[in-house]
C-alpha cells in the first residue's frame, strides 16, 4: 500500500491546489496546455489526464512532489533525446 502523497491524489486535490494558488480554471488550463473544458471534466472526476498533461498541470498548480514522481515516467523531450 502506498503512503506517499500520490496515493491520495484525486480530482478534488487538483482543484484545491489550483484554487489555493488563486488560479482560475482557464488560467491553469492555458498555462498547462490543457483544454479548459477537459480540465473542468477532470476536476469533476469525469475524465482523466495523460501523464504528460498531469505533469504539466502539477507544475502549474505547485504540486512539485507529484511532478517529481511523474517526471521519470515521461519520455525524454525531443531536445534531450537528440543530445543523448
């Protein structure tokens, strides 16, 4: 059983983190590159985000621990792959 913060992540946590930052849904969506309608459905628990989109949103709303857990799961960025 997981005991870290990612085990309790849910759509309400994302909304709470966004609201805690004083950020509107549209602003968070724009900054993370997510369609506002899709993000609204995610926050209502009706849709899910890809790992990449969740990572970007976590960075935007200040969930740095979550972003840190997600980053190793993402494919390398094109510029990193070319340099490697």
